[in-house]
C-alpha cells in the first residue's frame, strides 16, 4: 500500500477499489486483512465504500488499536445492518478493547451487532467486564488468556440473563475452577453452544460438564485437546442425550471410550459426533456399527484413527438402515477390502458423502460405485472441529 501523505484519501480509495469483488452490491460480507499501521482515516475511507447491505465485517490481522477504534466505530455508524464483527489477530490488549467497547456501547440501542469474534487478541480477565456490557448472542474469545477469573466473570453475566447463546473459549488457560463456574451458570443461561477445548481443565472438564448437561439448554459442545479418556466417556455417555453436536477430537478415548459413546446413541438426539484422532480401531467401529441403525446420527467423523479393513466392513454393514449421511474416514489404514465393503453398501444407504484420503492404492474395480459419494481429503492430520 502507498505511503499516506496529503493525498491519503485518494490513495486509500484507489487501493480499496482495486480489491476484487469486495464492494459488489450482492456481497453481504467484507474482509480486510494484514494491513499494518494504517492511519485513522483509512478506516473512515473503508466504510465509505462498504455497501449498506454488508452484514459481516472482518478486520483480521488489521491491527485495530486505541488509535483507530474511534474512527472504526464512526465508520460503523454508516453500516446500520452490520451484525457480525471479526477482529481476529489484532493484538488489541485490554486497554485497546476497553476503548473499543466504550465506543460500541455508544452505538446502542440502534446497533444491530450480535456477533463478535476476538480470537488471538491477547485479552485477559480485565477485558471481560467491558465485554459483558454488550448485547451479544455470539462471543468468540478463542486463543486469549482470560483464565479462571475471566470465566467466573462470564459465569456471573450468564446467570444475570446475558443474551449470549454461543460462547467460544478454546485455549484460554481455564482450569477446573473456571469450568465449574461456567457449568453452574449453564443451568440458567441461554447458552446453546460452548467450546472449552485445549484448556488446563483437561479431562475434568468433561466430568464437570456431564453433571449439568441434562439440566441445561446446551446443544453444541466441543472439548477437543482435553485429554479425555474412556472413564470420562463412560460418564458423558449418560449425559449427552440432549446434545445435537459433540466434538471430542484429539483426545484419547480409544475403543473403550468409543463404545461408551456408541451405547448412548439410540437414546440421544445427537446428529453430529466428531471423534477424530482418538486412537479408535476396529473394536470401536464394531461398537458404533451395533448402534448406528437405531441412532439419529447424521454425521460421523472418524478421521486420523487406526481403523483397518474389518472396521470398515462393520461400518459399511451398518449403513443400510441408518440415517448417516456424512462419514469421514480420512487418514486411516484400510485398503481394498474396506473400500469394497463401502462400494457395495453406500449406494443402498442414506449416505451422501464418504470422505477418504486416497483410492489410488486399492483395486480400481471397487471405486466406480463410490464415485458419486466420494470426497478426497488431503493426507494430513487436522483439528476437525464443527
């Protein structure tokens, strides 16, 4: 970007107008990223060009700080239909965020902003009191550092009838103390989606939440990277009956833990189960196959495990008669017998997508029946969260 001098407005306008597709009237989302050390008038110029029908504004790695937040909010006044703000990676720190909240509060009650994403902004518990003043439905604080004090402040807000329905707190240095506070608040809150992945609470997060799930309105829960094992699965299996989505990816549940979860499926409302990278083998698949035909499950993610041909054959046999429409099996260890079992069963089942890593190592004769349903994923271990 050109250096800003006397013709700052003109230079910024020309640069923005060259960004492809950003300002077409049909767009409802605008994104600007990786623009460092921009003067205040840049944000004013940005909002001059955003169409009034934009609903989502993403300023990711944009380095919004105390110097630019006032100008940003002044620009938002020109965008009355904005509902989602994404400030990922702006390194605002607590003082920058306090300044921005004060300005955002000045927009209420006319503001329509209900979703705020603040991933990677170095926020601590000191930023939470300002946050809970906003009338939000979605609050994403992924990869900050609010700790137990911040979790307890959020819990107080939830008990006080906060409007938050989706709360993302992955990687925030929250221990069992903070999880306990949040768990107790769930009973009387409007929260329907909660992410507590990758926190020091570890396996205890599962046992603490299991005690309140049945009495809460929670429908979506993610506890990835928390060291959850078979013991925690045996406890959670009895408590997940009201959940629609459960993500336990990157834990250590193994075949035994998978068996406990599988046994709860027929009695649950679970439609999405993510257990990727959990050391699940053929015995775990056999347990799932036993209960799939009588469960409401629509999506099952089993990628990055150690499933071999017998496990695939068990799953394939259970597909006919089940409600499963999306099955992820990338990065496992099966070959022609496993793929052949799916090629025979999938066309007769409700399945619409079968995710595999590759099919060039199997007998090509077994592949054609799967072609309409096959999705090839890259061969790499990913944190598969939904």
